[in-house]
C-alpha cells in the first residue's frame, strides 16, 4: 500500500502550470517538522515536494501561499530523468489525492475550504508552535448542550432509516 498523510506549511508559493494537453498541474513544497529532536536538541524539518492535478491544482494555486497550513493525503511517486550535463537524476514526489486547507500563516483558526470543493467546519484555534500538540479542550464540568432548549422525544417512526 502506498499512502502518505502530511500536515505542514507551504515552504514557498505554489507554482501552477498547464501541460501541452491542457491539464493543470501545481507543484508545491510542504515543510513538516519531525516528532523528535536531534543531538543538539533542535527539531529538524523535512521539505517534501508535492504535485496536484486538475481542479485541485487550480485551487491550491488560488487559495494557498507560502506559510499556508495544509493537510495532504496522497501517494509517493518516484521517477528519473537525464540532466543536461548527462547525469541521471532521481525524483521523489508526493502526488496529492486530496489537500485540505487548514489556515494561512497569519490565521490561527483553520480554514473553511477543502480542495475537493466540500465544506469543512472551522478547526479549533491553537497556538502555532510548529508541532506542539497543545490544542485547547472544552471544560468537561459544563454541559455543552445546556442552551439547546427542551428535550425532544423521538420514536423509531420519526427516523428516516
């Protein structure tokens, strides 16, 4: 199985092109922090090259810029080509099947747009620590449904399935 899921920030603005056959392709690089520190106590970052096609490529180029946070769901694809100097070069790319826009660099609350044109509810706000898992939680001592009104009784006949 060839499956990749990444969450990171765009390292530079996406580059959109159109192929000779008229298909749109966008290349972008996602910076992903590693979950561990090196010997110096610093967290390293991987810069992963990604490719998106067609409408998804257009949406990434239109709505994302350097620093935008995205979630990429896709697969790894390797390839090679002969460089102008005659050497063989090898490539590794993430081909994006789905890209979810999580927010821009200056926007700590998530976005409300997903590149497959479906609505995504806003993500909870959190402090941007590049890898911190400090996501605020609700106060569990308080009833989250207290302002919803009276209880509604339903029978099996009321359900559509």
